[in-house]
C-alpha cells in the first residue's frame, strides 16, 4: 500500500467509525442503570465494565494511531469516574470526534509508519485504525447481547430489533 492508498483507506474507516458512533451510543444508553453489574459469566465483563471499555479504549486506540505510540492502557476502574452508562455516553460523545479528527489529519506516510502495541503486535498505524473500528463494533455487540438479560431492550443497530414495534400504528 502506498501513502495515497493509506490516506484513502483511512478516510473510509474514519467515516465508517463516525457512522457507527450513534449506534454505539444507543447501545450504551440502553443499559439499565440498576443492572450495571450484570455479567453472563464470571469471566465476562460487567455491563459497566463493557461501557467503560468501549468509551475509554476507543479513544485510547484512536489517539494511539494519531500519536504513533500506545500509551498505558486506560484505567477502567471506578477511578475513571464513569459510573453510569449516561456518563460513558457523554464521555464518548465528547472524546471520540477530536480523536478521529487527529487521525484524519495524519498524512498517508504517517499512516504507513509502524506502531508497537506494547510488544504484542507491530503494524502500520492504518492497521490499528482498522482494529479500532473492529474493536468498537465487537464490544458493542457483546454489550447488546447483555441488554435483554439485564431487563433492557435492544435498540436498532443495523435495522429493527425484536424489541421494536415495527409497522404498528
């Protein structure tokens, strides 16, 4: 891939990430406040843990792409201050657009530079941008699968869900 191609791919991925943002915020907003501690298994994150993970790591990954270096993983404990889905949604809404703008400002040459994810993986920054989008959608899918068991409803993701009354007057 050359620099011009990397820039074109990045522009596509950023636009796709922006389109996914509203859906991600709808899913996070659907988490019932009184069931944030729900987890389907002891190995699984809680609803609150997933909401924090999405909000904090999406920003972290995008800023890592922009910076060319991965900072320490974000603190996802109570110390992060995100105690409810509404707080995570507000954080996400505020943090993600500027992080995407920083990535959008990168040149094609910058996007092709290798970044190192704490020694676990080395790849061009454009690859990590793609991973950021996949990461977000993956964890949003996890969270959406919790919603009914938490007593909530699943909002529209890529179309109507069984929880929506479609075609009812």
